[in-house]
């Protein structure tokens, strides 16, 4: 963790951003108290691609047949 004053942050902003990009946590203080924090931005979430498994999954006949709870709980199914 890097801790810098607001004045130092103003003068070294580019270097502090590089540190944050590399995973370092940068805390900016005013009068010895933390007021801001620089961290790496979160990666953009991947977009879901629907239909990728189409044709790859095969369901056997009867997969959705009702289950008798008593037989299920006895481990017969």
C-alpha cells in the first residue's frame, strides 16, 4: 500500500495511476487522514453468449417424469 498526501498525489498522479494499474493500493491523505483511494478498475464482465450449448446436450426420454418422494428418500431412484 502506498500512502501519499494530496499535494504529492497532484504532483505524481501519473506514477500513482501506474501503481494502481499494477495492483498496488494507493491511499491519498489530507492532514494524515485517508480521503481517497486509487485501485485498479474492475474488469468488464463478459457478455453471455446464448445458445453455445445448442445441439450438445441430449435429454433422455422420461427425464422430467414425476418422482415418488418416498422412493426418492429411500434411495431407490
